[in-house]
């Protein structure tokens, strides 16, 4: 079906269903362009908690839709592709987390939102890449922090927080892990006037080459506010669409053309339409887990952004 008629159908059905379309910054351009709101994980969670819509079509990955379902249990949350998961979220098990907690009974558990509802339910507070430092700093009386599941976001956060011991989980994002320092060095050589921004899911050696370490929302803000005319972008390449759209006179270079999250690319316009048509791909979370996970998410939402 032609993209034009798909967009018309989606727009019409969206009204009939009283639906809102939320899309992550890594979604393909066409999906970003039909969304009511495009943002980072924190921004999307805030939108999901505020919307008056009856249905949320969540264009992202599973944990994001699950988070929306937890904070807005009275709304129907559907996903265009039920197989769009996040490998990092699947790198931690509930048994592993419980063992770590038993080994460190005084520690507070800070859980990156890129995790399952079950893991969030077992945690003290959630964070995203836009507020991990602020979240850890909010735990004033905690000497020890169990940071899960992203060891790289954890390591980066630990460099910004004084006086706390961090215990990490061996999880990581396969898409960001492939952005290597040599990619940044080569891009800098090719574009010597460019600023470098990278996501905190990158390796420490990659982060060491950057001028700015930001969530995807932070990157969009930096691109608009900075005087830099050229920016090397160390994150999933889907963000380039919005960076170019919002800054038509600036130049953006992906640090690594291959930094593509296959799960973020599973959503397309046809699947968005189908999910609105049949509303069958609903994401739900058992109440007992959702109630506990909600506490950890709400604590994070009270803290807001750092970038
Ligand atoms: P943010 O958009 O919150 O920075 O997160 C990146 C990410 O990997 C989401 O899966
Ligand atoms: Fe998960 Fe990485 Fe894809 Fe984000 S980019 S959804 S962290 S695999």
C-alpha cells in the first residue's frame, strides 16, 4: 500500500479509536512522522502517564510499552510488532537479581527502564539515560548501589557520583557496544570541526572520545542549542532523521553506520495500521507485578530529567 494512503487510514482510525501514537527516536522516519509524540524513554513514559487517549500505540520496543501499561493501567497499550524486544532487557534474570540482593542486603537497586516489568518490580527505583545520575544521587542514605542491567550506563553513572559503591550487572546494548573508539577517531579525522555526542550505553573507551554524553532526548536538545554546525552522533542511527528534520542547516554524521537496532526497525506503517485495526497486540502486565513495578517507575518520574 502506498505510504500516503496508509497515513490517511492511520489518521482516520486513530481518531475513531481515540488513540495516541508514541514513537521512540530510533523508529524509522515514516513512523516518527505519523507519531503524536516522538521522544526518549523518559519522555515517552511521561507522555504515557499524561495522555487522555483511550489507546496508546507504542512504536518502540517491548519494555517501553510495558512501562506505559504499568503507569496507565486503565488504557489499552498496543504494539505494532509483538516481537520487538530489547536484548539488554533479556540479559538479566530474576533469580540473578535476587542472588545479588541477598549478597548485598544494604544496597539499593537502580534499574534502567530497559528491563522487564518483573525486574522493575524487584527494584527500588528506575532510571533512564536522561536521569541516571540524578536518580542515584537521590538515594542519599544508600552507600551501595546495585545498578542493573546495563554495565556501561552503570559505569558512566558511577563516574558522576561520589561516595557510593556500585555493583554492576553484566548487561549491555549490542547496538551501542559496536560503536568503537576507532569509529569516533575516524569520524573526527574526516570532520575535524564537528562536536561528538554519544549515548551512555556506549563503552567507556568510546565515551572517552566524546564531547557530550547524552540520552537521545538530550542529543536533540544539544543539537538545537549548540553553536556546532556539524555533529558526530554515537547512537542508533534512527535519531539522524529527527536531528536533520529539526536542524536542516546542520550536518550530522553517524559514528557507525552499522549501529542499527533490529528491534527498533521492526515497526512500520503497515503494522501500525494493523495494530489500530484489530487492537489485538495488547501489552499487559499481571497486577501483582505491575503494582510493585509502578512504585519504582513513579519514584523516577518524580525526579525528572538531568539533561
Ligand atoms: P533513550 O532514548 O532513553 O536515550 O534510550 C535509548 C535506548 O536504547 C532505548 O532503547
Ligand atoms: Fe535495547 Fe539497545 Fe535496541 Fe535500545 S538500542 S532497544 S537498548 S538493543
